C-alpha cells in the first residue's frame, strides 16, 4: 500500500556526507506515492549533484534564492505553498544554526520561514558537533517552535568515530514522515470516476448531448483525493477546472469513455456519475448536414453501458452507479442495482420531482438516496462537495467489507448476452 499518495514533500538537502542517501530517500518517498521537489543548499552541492536528485525526483532541483529564472517559474513563496510537508535530510549543524536564527539568506531557509506546513529535520553530523552546547541549544530552540527532529541515530560515522549524529535510516525517515499525516480512509486505493455528459457527433458541427455539468463527479473526485486515494477522473466535456491532484482523462463520446475506463481497470473503486448518452447517430456525416424537408429522421444506435460492461469484466472492482429519476426512484434504483450487477446505486430526483432545487443540472446542491442489496440511506440536501464527502463516508465501510470478503459470487454479475440470466 502506498502511504503517501497525493502528498507533496519538499526535501531540503544540506551539506553533510549523508547527502548521498538523499537520492535513495527520494526514490522511497516516490514509491510511497509522494511527489517530491528538492532544494539543495550550496553546501549540499559539494556532496551530491543536482542532476542526480533531478533524475530521481523527476523535477528540476531548486538551488538559489536570487535566481530570476527560477523565481519566475516556482519562486520561494510558491514552493512553500506547494508543499504538504518539508523534510530536511540531511540537516547539517550549520543549517540548524541558521534556521534557529531565523535567517532567510538562501532558498531553503527562506522557504522554511515562508512555509506554513509541518517541518522536520533529520540531523546528520559528527557526534561531537551534535553534542556541542551550541547545537543542543539550537535543537531545543527548534523543537520549541514545533519543528520535528527525526533522529539523529547513534552508530559508526563517516569520519571513523562512533556516537550520536548518524542520519536516521531512509526507511525509518519514510515511516516518520507517514506518521506526520493522518492516513485517509482511502489511502493507497485507486478510485476511477466518470463524470459529465458525453457528446455523440451528428456531423462536424453538431452533436447529441445532455445538461450534465459534471459537478457531482468532480466533487467526488476531490473528496476521494482528500481521503488519500489516487484518483482517475474520466470526464466528458465540462466547464469545470481540473481538480488538484486528480489524473484527468478527457473524452467526448461514450465509446471513448468506455475505452478510457477499461484501459485503467482494474482499480479498487469505480464510481460512475457520468450522464452517458444512451444512443449515438448510426452515421456521422462527413460534411455539415443541410436542411431539407420539414421532418428529418436521425437513425440512432445504442451506446455501450460503461458501468454494466466494466463491472461484468472486472467483477472484483467495488462499483457504484448513479440514477437520476423523475419518478419511481426506489424501484428504478433497485432495478439498476440488480441489472447492472453493481454494489451500490446513488439515486436522485430530477425534473419537477426534484422540487425547487433540481440537484442534477448545474446546481451546486444535491440530495441522494444510497441503495445497496440489503439497505438504503438518505443523504439530505447539501452542497455537492459536502454531499460527496458524506457519500464516500457511507461507501467506505461497504467497500472495506467487500474487500475483506474477496470476490463477489458469480451470480451477482450481470450476463451481458442475456441480462435476465445469471452467469453460471
Ligand atoms: O441506465 P442508466 O443510464 O439509467 O444508468 C445510470 C448509471 O449508469 C450511471 O451510473 C451512469 O454513469 C451509468 N451509465 C453508463 N453507461 C451508459 C449509461 C449509463 O456507464 N451507457
């Protein structure tokens, strides 16, 4: 399980022989799902090259405070805002002293001052330097300001002496960092969400579509990121900004949506909020269709049911469908639960039945009724972002139960050739 999914770690590297371990630390943090950017001090450059750390982090390394080019790209304030946590490993005695004084005369000290996120230091120095009164005073001062100290550990040192001052082992530093964050209810899980409408072309300038704004799906994507998941959002055309830390896959047609969904399967959780067009024109005219008779017929063919087909092919994926209904909400929702073979259906009223607050089309609010095989719950009207969080809070226990039990029984899976008949 990746324990740092979606987390942005700013790694400071200062002048200590332990800087050679920073490359391995970056690799381990990325293995845990973190995004890592690196700031090196001048002292660090004497021990390891920026090129090495750039290669392992996948980002250009930040070096200097007064570099106009760098400040125009990602300046010190922006770097401080970007990070969820700052870890300085190794932290030299000199860097601890400068931090304790509150200096801001290089990029790393400036970012530490500007940052409003947890800051942790992994000291690494000769044991006498660590024991020295000045360093101990600095350490106390820094801890008093809420800065965390990871280590140092005791043992053999690069200088040939033995004692406290070794940088903590990389695996332990990763664990320390994980402990700094609250682990979300979906940490280490991958969630795929479909959202928005699809567009089915008629000719080069026209298409069939619907009023879906995509807001509910995007709100669920944001809530899943908050819960620590890796989130893939397969979206039809919407006017919404790309949610932070979400892997967005843009599609237009139902067939493209099906391909995009299936190319990412299997995932842990699949939530289909998209308002997929049920039909598409049999033929897409190469040229713009000219008006002719008073009545024009457009031949349509059925689109694939992305939800049902994906669930049938990947029965182990915990799957949630949506149902927007104008009448008989519960009956239709329960039918969908069965016919599509999914674990849960989130249903809402649309049209005049939705009352004043039509929850589906472009509104910022919605209410849902969540159905599963032997239960249901009502999630009252709330902003879509609040509702998305509450929806996930209700989904997660079912999902955990499902994962604990293993694969579903085959007769829960819809038989696409003959939907009435269970797969033997
Ligand atoms: O069958 P109906 O369109 O009412 O079902 C709605 C649910 O099925 C939604 O979760 C929607 O995203 C999904 N769906 C789909 N592919 C379709 C039609 C609906 O994934 N072609």
